[in-house]
C-alpha cells in the first residue's frame, strides 16, 4: 500500500511525561534556519501540519509531546531537536523531553553509547544543552542535563486575579519563563485529583501575569512571554525539597472552556526556574540541590552547578537529573485518501 508519509518514531516517558521522538521519515521536511530557534519558528509558521499530524487524534492525545530530531546547526552538537506540544506551542527547552530524546538516541544506537557514561550535546531552540547519561547493559539509567543559565527577573509580583484576589508570584526563567506561586496558599495539596482546578487557576494566573508584567530574555528578545505556571508546596515525601504542579504552556486562552494540561513529570525547566528564584533570594549556593516532586510523586533533582550573569540578572546554571523509559517503537503513516491529514480534536477532551 502507498502512503504519502511514513514517519518512524520512538515513544518514551520521563518520570511520567510522554515524549515521542521522531527519528526518521521526515526527509521531505525542509526546515531552513541558521539556528535551532530559527528552525522552530519556521516550523511554527509554515509547517505546523506536521505537529498536528503527530499530536492530534487519531495518532496523538492531549498530554502528548513530540520531539523532531534534526541535524544540528552548531558543529558542537551531536543532534538538534525541536519540541512540540499539542497546544500549538513549541517550547524552547524541556527537561523531560531532552531526557526522552537522550534515552532514545543512545538506546537505539543513533548516537554511540559508552558505558558507564555517555556525554552528548543537544542543540535546542534555547541553546546548547550538555547531557551526561548513566549507562549500563545497553540501557540509560539516568540523564543529567546541564541547562542554560537560569535567572529570576522579578520576585514577589502582585497579580490581580478575578474571583481569587491578589496572588503573589515570582517570575523565573529555566529555559522558558514561568509564573511561580505558592500552591498551598491557594488551598492545593498538588495531587492528581486536583488537576482540573490547578489547570484552571494556572491558566488564568499565567494570562493575568502576561497582561500585567512585561519580560524579555536579555540575550534573545524574541523569548518574551510568560509561558507556564508552576505551583509549589511542601513535599509529600520528607526526603524531598518541594512538590510542584506545572501547567504545560498553551496559547492565549480563547474562551473560558480552554484547557491546558498538567506536566506529568516534575518539569525540568520549571524546577530550574524555581532554583533560579531561590538563588535570586540568596538561598542557593554552589552544590545545593532541589529535589522536586511532581504531581505523580516522581522526582527530578536540580543542582546549582555554577553562577553566572544574564544581562543585568544574576544567574545560576543548574543540572537536572531524571530518567526516561522507552515505551514503544512505531511507524506512523498517512494514506493519500485519509480524511484527516492534520488529525482532529473533539471538545470533550481537547482544548477549545
């Protein structure tokens, strides 16, 4: 049988968060750009049908993400990656997705594995990301990412939220900008059963923060929006530092029915942003760790590797350690007479 597209992908999850890694069948995609950030923008503006095909039904689901592996534009990198979400969003960096990509590249032999450690560099739209993978018996047992420099441009910002009142947030950058708030003060225990309420408040808080606060990355002014919301609270396991629930970034809400989703993992970029806010308060020194529980109780460990500077902001370079598992090997195809070449969404489970 003839197909217009045959795409090879490896599905994986990092601490519970799905990350599909596309490793073949995209030769017809011409993605120009001098950097991975420019390639991301081109895909957003001109080839978004690929994201829709891979993430909408019948091939995807509302909590899925896809990682398109591309040749790097920087010779220092082993591979490039553009990350895509179901919510019409292309994040510049994602810790859980980098863990999935690293695990797939090494366990599938796309990048040569060495034991007990494999070192590789990925080019993301946020910049070069160094990765150390702990390897044994052909498996990746842990992934430690050296993130981009992270900083907190604003602390203790009062945000007015209808029907809630004043919510104080920090704004942290961990590869994307987050509005960070104390979830316990809003009555949350940060458990899966609270997911719908956390998402509803998180989306509203993110939108209000966008309206009331202007930000931009000093080194890349095109990164200029608060993209996600992180609620933190006391850990449920006393061996950890904190618990978080991260509302996965989505477009500006079109109506009160628009829904985003929760990150199933502790969120690498969100944890990095929270480490940056602690650093901005003078609470972090070199070597300090933040053991962050996610909504499922899984843990990422962020560690302050070194301090730096981003524009006028004191910054911290964190490492984030976690693990990913391969869940399936698939070929996704598109028949020439398929009535849904860009997939479809239905309002019972998909954002409006």
